[in-house]
């Protein structure tokens, strides 16, 4: 049996690979980052996968919004201000009133549909491969003067158009207490012959709606039969695009914190297609083809989510939509930890303090296991001279050395794995909390200590981004180094060197971590040092009593 240090090193190295690989690969250029608009080819072709769900552009670049006659209609609610174009019903703007772009008080509101995104007509209908907003003739039958909705109120817009000899009626319903927009679409065949009809719904978002780093990247995403799928590679979306067919509950463009999605009323046999054009991520959801006889009418239902990824609000719409927040393999643990964070937040009103309280609670729960681990390490520390002696004596006979080491463990009642088992048990909690903190919109722009004490310099003003002064990751590295000094040294010189460099490696990795994650790890280290000191004093007291 190998020394328990080997297992600890293996676990720590795995953590480094899992947590740090993505950042390192992006930094070294091994994986591609989304290309800035200025670097993109202006003459790129529209991917084939979107050929039937988006209009062919007049020039091989981002299609220009060329609407039929109409005007802007404003829908004002306590949550957002939306601008809908009467000539087809596409969104022209969608400003979230409770979310700002930056930390400054006068920072503009997050606009889910900026000018560039509006050019590709999000929430527009594509009928038989034709963009209804530019090929149809439309009138606003209701709500043409706009809607102003108070708390819990609903309001509707009705748009009637003619596209490809089909009458299309769009009934859009807005709810003042939700980011969901519901729609009924009625398509009537105006010809004297039977017609096949395909209807597609569109969603789009500009890459500027995400920070652009590995923690907040824009991507095309969809739910296929309860499984979250996503594509963030700019090169893939620009060239071949993505396409999927199946039971599609929703599809759209999303960042870590915001989502623009289409939810078809009938999820079976739906096709989703996605591309990226000049930094705009586009998705189209295509209903199954239907045949309409002369004068026959078909009614379709669809809903749109345009807003923040607030877990409770997404779950209220559908459990599938809530999966747009990826909590990873340990999602059950992550949900429980988020519930606890929200519980603490109700009382302390500071997400940084909530993270600290949650860390203390986790430490308290695992105290018996941690105490057992420390006791095992102290026993191992006492055996180090004997271990060194045995390794030197039997350095040319590994088999005999292992037998003697095992005999030594048995004599002193030491289980070399007992110090590692508590670490293994706590790993799911760590990964669950890591994913929970990484995806929680509640931490976006959430301050802990807004200004560096005694100065007017912004410090931990946003727990979802890195510490701009790198103070917390450096302190975290120091506390990790202190922990290493308190633990028994490895007998193998190579292991000693690895353990000595681990604090430095972790410090470098944590420099660009979201501040909320660094805060958790820092507090965890400080508590671990305090616990270890308590255990050392306790063991010394027991030894003195004997």
C-alpha cells in the first residue's frame, strides 16, 4: 500500500486539472475564444443549417432588418421595457429594469436585444423559409398604442399579416410579473389548393451580453428530451452551425446569467438550428410541417423567455427551462447549498457574509471527519522517523519495505487511508458549491466589501468577477502554505517539492476566479488552520494526561 500522501497528492492534482484546465487551455491558445467582431470575416456565408429558418441575406453578412411597413410598440412593465415592431412582431429592444451592465449607479440597463441583435429579428416568425417581418404585410389590431402594465397585470398585442398567401395572426401576451411572453399563432391557407406549412420561431443574443471569459460565455443552447445541450465554439457556429431534432423543450442563446429562449407548445419532432453571425448568436425552433387545405386554419402555441436566469422563476415556468442553469453532476448537493445561501442572505443581506456562514456550517457538519483526519495525520507525523528509517534500510527491496511499513502501521494502529477518506467525502460538496457559486445570478454585481478599507478603490464589489486587486487569492495562497507547514512532510523528496509548490499553483489559478469562490476557499483554509490548531492542542493535552 502506498503512503496516504500519494492519494492526497492525486486528489489535489485532479482538482487542479478540473478547475484550472479550461483557463490554462484558453490562456495558452490550445482552445479558441469567440472572435471579436473586428476579426470576423465580413464575407462569411450563412450556414446551411439555418437556410430554412432565416432569410437569405442581401449580402453575405449579417442580414439587415428590412421590415414591412409598421412602427415600434412599447410594452412597459415593472420588470422590463420591450419594443415590438408592428410589422411582424419581432423585438427591437428588451431592457431589464432590475439589471445594469456595470456597477456604477448610472450604468445602462442590460438590453437583451441591442441594435445588432434587432437586425436579425428575434421573436420573429419564419414561415415556409420566408422572414415574415420583411416579406409580409402587417397591421396591429390591438395594443397599437403600447401597453403599460402594473403589478400582476397582463396585456396583449394582436398582429395580423399575410405571408406567402397565408393569413397569420399573432396574439402576444405579456405578464408584468414574469419574463415569459406567451403567444398563439393562427395560420390560415388563403389559396384554393392544399398547402404545406412550416413555422419557425427565432431567438438571438449578442455576445456582448456575456463577459466573454470561461466563466460567462455566450452560447447556443437547447433541451433535448430533458438533457441540456449547448455549443459555444464560435468557429463551429460560424461555419457548420448546429442542428438537432427530437423532443425540444426549449432552445435559444444564453450566457451564464441571461437567457433568450423559445419554448414550443408541442415539443415532439421539433428541429432546432443555431449559428453565429458577426457576434450574434442565433437559434431557430422549427415546428413539424403540417398540411392545410383551402381555407383551413392551424393554431400553434409558443412561449418566449427573455430575461435573467433566476432559478426559482425558471422552475416556475418549467423544470426543463431551469436546466439552463447547469449545476453539474452534483446538482442535488448544489441546490441544497444554494437554498442555504439564500436562507442566510435573508438575514445578513450580504452575499459575502452568506458564503462565510455557509462555509462555517459545512465545516461544522464535517467536524467529526476532519477531526479523524487530523488525528490520523498526527499519528503519521510521529511515525515519520520510523518510516524514513525503513525506506532507507529497504531501499533496494520495495516488497520487503512495504511489508515492514504495513507492520509498522499495524503496531501503532494507524490506517494510512483514514486521513484521505474525509477528503474524498467532502469532494462532492466542494464541486457542488463550486458550480452553485459559479452559476448564481444572485452573485452578479453582489458586493461583499465594496471599497478597500480606508480608500475609495473598488475591491470586492462584484462577487461574480475576479478580485481586481488580487488580495484574496494571495491571502488564500498564504493560508494554504501555512496548512502545508502544519502537515507532516512527505518522506519522498519529490512529493515534498510537489506539496511545496501547490500553494503557488493554486494562487495562480485562483487569480482570475470569481471572488465568491475565492472567498469560500480562503475562509475554508482559515477554518481548517484553526481546527488543526485545536486538534493539536487537544492531542497534546491527552498525551500529557497519560
